[in-house]
């Protein structure tokens, strides 16, 4: 094999190695983002449920509330 061909092959191997490392890093970042999105969706769901409960409690008839302690 000629020196030029060996040099070209070596350069291609180096580029492939860097590409493999980049793909691995991107896959890790994607997995991390996916975990964070799932966690945020869970927090959002909980906040919506809490807000719905607060709205429901505000809609209740105030006459059904017990009197304040000073009465």
C-alpha cells in the first residue's frame, strides 16, 4: 500500500473515531433530556391536579364552611 493511501486510511479512521465519540455523547445527552422531560411532565401533571383541587375548593359554597374560631 502506498504512503498516501495509508495516510488517507489513517485520517479516515481518526475521523470515524471522533464521529463515534460524538454520536455517543449525543445519545447520552438525548437520554438525559428525555429523563428531564419525563420529570417535568410529572411535575406539570401534579401542579395541574393541585390547581384543579384549589379551583374546586374555591367553588364550594361558602355557607358550608365552618365558622371562624372567634364565633
